């Protein structure tokens, strides 16, 4: 089984990491896009979502750009993913196309919930400062998965 982020989540993580790696420098959207091979128009919408979620702060003008609202050691990977993809809860059942819960569980509900909770805890406990210290920019979501696996 492989858990993969969608393009929006992947790009959001790369953009935030790019900003986190340079904590005292505002990053222009075009620079972030070029450094991370992200289409500029697509990135602009993602950056706007990250500003609305109060993860990034945008400053206009020639010396403007994007910077983190809070220090990278306080910003979790889960917070960025949820800002882009929505809350991790309320996912559909793996076996059926309807929600299942502890009152009406499917055959693998309890096992899957345990695995999902462990993954969410790992994402919640991983900060952008840790990712930046672990070797720099990510080029794919599979590299992120590999780094999270190595941490354990």
C-alpha cells in the first residue's frame, strides 16, 4: 500500500518547505515555483490558500514575498496538508462507498483506523524545521514518505 499526496498537497508542502528553509528571507512566488518545478499559476492558488489558512504571510511590493506566520519548528506537516486537502477525518470506508464508524464498522475498520491514527500522529509530530534539517528540498511526495518512514 502506498499513501500518496495529490498535486496540491505535494506542491503546498514543497512551497512551505522552500519558505521554511530561508526563515529570514521573503520568497517570491516565481522563485518558489522555479526552485520546485511547480507551475506558477497553480502555485499562486495554493499560496493564496496557505495565506488564508494563516500558514504563510504575503507582503506585496518589490521587497515583498511569502514568509511563515510561525516558526518552522511549530508548523506541522499535518497542518499544511489539512489546509490544502481538508480535515483527515470523515473519509469513506475502504470496502464500501459509504462512511463507516465504530457503531457500524466494516470488516477492517478497527485495523484501518489504528493505522490512520498512527499516520496522522506522525504527520502532526513532524515539523518543517525537522524536514528542512533532514536534507533540504523535496522533489516528490514519495521522497516525503521515505523521510517519514526513516524517522520511525
